[in-house]
């Protein structure tokens, strides 16, 4: 592999350091964005839209989270019960924000995700973006929105399956938040790895296989995106960084021999 290539070097088999490698993809992607003017321009546009949507989500989460927690777990009178109630409130607020941040900005920015991924692949080498046409643009826009809605549905479905845990007083809400966070991290990895793979016409079974066979690597990648959402200023760049990092992960998995070449050239 070319030493100057942005493609990450991944060992062909899972190891103890895979989780750290997954998290480090975010730093690699951020560095590539600031070295490539086209990526930086696209990312700045994404950041502006993301900033506005995150402010709106913050206001909604602050208003509705106490009502949601109170409906499942009324605030107790005892001080220790109130301490647990506020812990559940904070954890639920975190999940609310993460789910919202992975639903609203991707829908608003669906037209920019493929250009970000394609530009990243061009920088990796061995790929040329297809020429721009209005037909291809609207087809990509429609496909991007439909796929994003489908993936958000599966995110919410997983959280919904865990919802009955709230029926266990106090502890159930904590369990729901922890397990929901792990599910969201895994979903984030699948979401952003699936983006370039869908563009290259891989079946979704291949995405599931990578999530299963390179579990620690993908979980580290998802955890990095999850944590990035809570870093002020940097969180406005979370979507372009996640798209670029997901594309680098895709190319790294091919280079490591974990993924076969694309079934056929992307349209």
C-alpha cells in the first residue's frame, strides 16, 4: 500500500487493538478533510446544516425528556430515589440526542453523503466519480433518503424492542440506556459502512457480515462517532467525518482482504 494513501492499514484478522483502530478512523477522516479542499467545502456545508438541527434537537430534548422519564418512572420523594431519577433523566437525554442526531441531519444532508464518499474514494485512489447528471442526482437523492429512512427505522426498532426494560423500576431505565447506547453505536457503524457499500451494490448481508466478523473494529468506529456528538464545535462535523471514516473503513476492509471487490462498478 502507498504510504501516502489515506486507506487505513487493517490486519486481516480481529485483534485486541481493533477497538482502538475503529475509534482512530475518526481522527484519520478529520485529517483528510482538512487536507482536501473539496472535502472541506462539502463538510463545512454539512456542518452548518448540522449545527442548526442540533440546536433544534437540544431544545426538544430539554423540553420532552423530563416528561418521558416521568411517565415511566415518577420522581420519588426520597433523596436517593431522586438521585437515581436524575441519573435516568441524564442518560435518557443522551440517547434522545444521539437518536435525533442520527435521524434528522442525515435526512437533511442525504444529497451530500454520496459526493463526500465519492470524493474520499478518489483520494484513496483506484476510483473515479461518475459524471454529474440531473437524472443521477435525483436518483441518488431519492435513494439516499429512502435508505436513510430505512436505517433510522431499524435504529428505532432496536430501541423499541428494549423499551419494556423501563417496566423494571429504576434499574430497568438504566439498563435500557446502556443497552440502547451499545445498539446505537453498532447501528452507527453499520449506517456509515453501508453507505459506500450500497453505492457499490454490495448486498446488505455483506454489511452484517463485517459487523459480525470485525465486531470490535466496528464497535470502536461507532463509539467514536457516539462520543464525537458530545464534543462542542466538533459535533457539527460528525456527519461528514462519519461518512469519510466509513468510506476509509470500507476501503481498508477491501485492502485487508475481508471484503471482496465491488460486485460491479457503481452506477
